[in-house]
């Protein structure tokens, strides 16, 4: 039985993209047509269909075409790669579900005139959960400065800060699960973002300085791997190891 094919227009319509985009994917070596007809029409088979799904998933994770080409070339096990994507999507689904529930709670309590609880509004985020560890590692002044900074924030500022932290964690997780090189362009870009984010928190070593505190950053990187509470922010131990490798490469 002949394998089904989709014309470039049919595939673009099904994927919610354009024929121009699919041609560009072919030109840059990411998605080649299965065959080209005598009239120049491009056709795509089942394998190309699955590959396009992977490409679109990676694009949603923020990867550029050069990085996607590298990932696709290095992952011959399509089913295994899709399982990795599925795990990441499920992780995002759980995160969004928590945020949706937090917004529902805020709406319900606001309409009913009930008192809002910060832990409900911010999805249970507790900035004091590492208090003893911060004091032990960097001193009471460091903790009190960061604690004062957090408490002085408006609700909107806390929400924005949390969004930045979640986005950074999601980007780290995506890069690690995509199998990228931690010392490559994407890994180093994330490492720079991470260092900048750490340096924005009052009380931390290197706060307000143009150069990061190398010992502080690398010490945190080791803690991400050693402590499953931190590793969970990056998709687990493997993700935390990717973060550590990228930070080490940046600060080498």
C-alpha cells in the first residue's frame, strides 16, 4: 500500500503555518520534502509530518533553527525525542494548572469580599523556605536584605519576578531536554541570563556589581544538582547538571 503524502499546502494548512515557512525549513536543512514533483511541488510523507511536529515544539520552546537542526541531527530516536517533549509539555501543563487555580481563587475571593492570602495568590511561593540555608552560607545580613527587598515589593512586582524565574527555569529545562550543548550558544545565553537574575537580588554576593561572584554562582550550581528541591526547577537532576555545566562554561 502506497504511503500517504501531503502537498506543501496541505501540510502548512494542517500545521497552522505557511508554505513559505516550510520552504524556508527546507532551505536551512531542517525539514526536507520527501520528494519534489515534476512541477516543483514539494510533498511530505509520514516521517516528515512527525519531524515537523518536533520542529514546531522546539520552536515553541524558544530554540532557533540552527539549534533545532543540531537537535534533530543528534536525535535519531524520534519516539524517544517525542517522549521528552511530552514530559516537558506535561510539566508546563501542571505549572499552568497551578497558575490558573491561583487566578480562580483570587477572582472568587475578590468577588466574595474575602481576604486574600499571599500564598494562594502566588501559588504557594514561599520566599522564606531556604532561610536557614541562606543564613548559614552567606550570613544573616544577606538573608535580611533579600527578605526586606521581597516584602517591600508590590504584589505586581512579586508576580513579575516570579514570572521571570519560572520562564528562566522553563528555558533551562527545554534546553537540557533538547540535548543541547551546555557550552554552546544557547547554553551560554541562558547562563548569562541566570547570572544577571541572581545579581538582581539584594543581599546576594555580587549584587549590583558588573561582574558576578564566581564562587557564589558555582556554589549555587553545585547545590542545584545536590538538592532535589532546586533540581526540580530545572526538570530534575539531569536538567540541574545542564545548568551547572553551562554556568561553569560561562565562568571558566
